[in-house]
């Protein structure tokens, strides 16, 4: 029983797993920010290229 208690105390004091989880959460947050910014910029670029395309089409006629 004492061996189990000692192992449980060591497990609670071990912080490597907590650090890995924190890094995983940070990476996930960064990924969400990148995806959101690419979606916003992509929409704006699509609008810009559509305007350029229509301007070029009307200039050709």
C-alpha cells in the first residue's frame, strides 16, 4: 500500500504531462488563429481579384 501511495505522489508531482498538454493547447490556438486569418484574407482576395477581372473584361471590349 505504501508503494502505491509513493507512486501516486510522484505522479501528482510530475509536471511533464501538464507541460505537453499546455503546448498542445497553444499549438491548437495558433492553428485556429491561422485558419481564421487565412479565411478572412482569402475572402478579401477573392473580392479584389473579381473586381480586377471585371475591370479587365470591360477594358477589353
